[in-house]
């Protein structure tokens, strides 16, 4: 076995493959190290819906990414636009103006060209009609700036990238766990790994780290995110345990970003400890803007209609985790049944149905039923029913006089049958990680690039704080993966 490569990529998800393909494009001999066995490969990318946030000025831009769009599909869809300025504004607002301005500008300005480049490599994309658009009068209207998804979702994305890597002559090892970096005065010179139980040493001109965050490590979660986080469910892969971040820190890399922050969502209360590939992201429960949340005390505890789901779902998992018992119930009535996303229809849900609110609250496990009924009645009385409900815009249909308002989409719960779904916190990925520059070079604690070391994806810090705009994670991995791979192959710096 030849153990010398130009570029070794640590990780096997979207960011890793984009790095590998970009390095190969420059003529480098490339090896991808995937810690998981082949049937669990793909990192968190495989567990996603495959949504990618891109800036676009209209349908002509989207046709570059989705050349298969038919004239009929275009005619019955209002794609609108999502400009670079809007994307930048969303990133700034949602991270409370903490996101690194230089990295964020690259993320936004290269989003469309990077996804177009992925299309050229064989990754197919389609419009996210089922997730991000509502049919109003026979015409689909997109909202929230999220329009593009990989065909086949996360599994389809990983399969397409894997096929592209093989077709382009990239070597791919499964069950290959990187243990440490080989580094000296001249920088990083290779990787020490365990491949199917045997320790190997690889030399490389450059190493790209793209092995995910530390969300699957309960010790690190409790240490960095705080007490109680060891109790969260992990939405994705069990292999993102922070090893790759640790390797880089041991080699002198600088940590940066929101180490106590993460992307965490409402997740089926009785889901398994880690993600289930057969179910993918369907344990998520994201239609809460159309209903209300109740905790164990029978109380509402957040503004379900503060903003589009896109802009709140990634921070609400943390709020649910902080409730008594680390769970909550989402309550809906029959008026919004058609608005509930497909994930509410799977067999593996903790669901209660009743024809009266009195019967429903009695069925809610671990909830103070009397308090819950009083809370629902108080909420119903506070809804501004004189304002029309419109799911496509922030409709201003709100509550009045409640300690915790509902700012938009406030529908009374008065039409049976009533439905309730039990959720807990599902962690997606962590926000703290390694400091990189705009060339995706890893920066040392002395403030200089570490020669031969690049990084992309979840393990990069400084881009997301507190929350993130939906679909930005995959785009971030693709944009900086491509930059990292290209510069690693060129021996940048």
C-alpha cells in the first residue's frame, strides 16, 4: 500500500468530499479517510434534508443549479429572489452580529457558484417544494430564502459526492480513524490513523480537516455546552466526537467561536440516542409556528411565531432542553392539519389525538393537565382573530396580553380533532471549532497559518453563533471545502 499522498482529507461528508474533489481538480493525489464503516458513512451530511442556502437574483440563477426545471414548474412557482445582501443580513441578524465578516462574505458570495460547481461534478439539485413553499391558489411561493435541495436529500447528496470521488480517481478508506497529525517545524506533514484496527502513518503535502463537530461526545457537550447537554439526543452520526478538533488543537491550532453554542432542534422525544439512517431527519418536528408548545407544568415557554421556522428552529432545541424533564408537547388543531410537514406522518411519533381539549390534556404524559387546559384557554382568548392567517408571510396575527406572546400565525385551538406531539432536544452540530482564514488555512494560537493544514465544515468556528439560517451548514461546508481542497493541492502558503 502506497502511503504517500499530496492531500489527505479527514472526514467523509459534504465538506470533505468537496475538498477532495477540488484538490483532485488541481491534479493532486487525494485520499479521503472516513471513520465510519461504509454503511454508516457520510457524517452528518447523510442525515440532513440536503437543503442548501444560496444567494440568487431570480430563476435564471437557479436554472444554473437546476437545469432540469421544466417550463411548467417555473410557470407554477414564484421563486422570488434571495440576494447576497439578504443572505448577509440574515447571517448577521441571526448570529447577533458575531459571525466573522470575512468568512461570512465568502460563504455568501460563493454560495451559488459553489453549488453550480457541485452540479458539474454530478450532484443533482431540485427545488425544495415540499419543505419551503406553500401552494397558494395553485401556485407555489417560496419563503425564507431557502430554495435548493439535493436530489435524494442528505443520502442522495453523499451518494452523489461519493460516486464523483470514485469517478475522479480519489482513494476512499472506510473505518479509517485519524488519531493525530504528524507535525514539525515545517508544519503538518501527515496523519497517524487506525485503519480497520491497524495503526498507520501517512505522509502528505497537505491535510484537510473536515471531520465534523463534537456533538456526539456527551463529555464534551457537558463540558462546553453546559450541564444537561449530555441528555440531548444526537440527530446525526455517532462518529462526530471531536477527535479531529482535538488533533488540531494538540498541533497548536487556535480555537474560536461559540463553544457553548450549537444547532439544536425539536426532536421526537422517544427517538434513539443517535440518528437512524432509515428515518433520517424525520424525527424533527418543525411545524410549531402553526400551534403552541406546552411544558411539563402546562405552560407555554417561547414565542412559536417569532419568525419563520428557518430562523428559529436551530435555537429552540436548547430552550426545550432547559424545560422540566427536558421535553415539551406541540399542540395543533384540525384547522392547520394540512400545514403539518411530512415528518408528523411517520409511524415513529409520540402522538396523542382527542376530540376535546379536556381529553387531550389528560393524555399528555408527564404534564399538569389542569394547568395545561387553563393555559390553552388563556391563549385562545388572547388571539387576534381579526387579523387574517397567512403562512407565507409574517402575518402579524398575534396574541395580546400574554406574558409570552405569539407574534405571528396565532391560531385558536378550537377545531377538533386536536393533536399533540412529544419532543425533546436533538443536537445537530456544535458551533465552536478551529480558527481559519479566508484561504481555509488553520490558524495557530500564535496567529499564523499552520503550513499544510486546512479545515472546513462543522469543525470550523467563528461562522455561526447562537443560531443559524436553515440550509447554511451544508453550503458552508461546500464553499470552504472547495477552497480548502484547492489551496491544499496548490500548496498555498
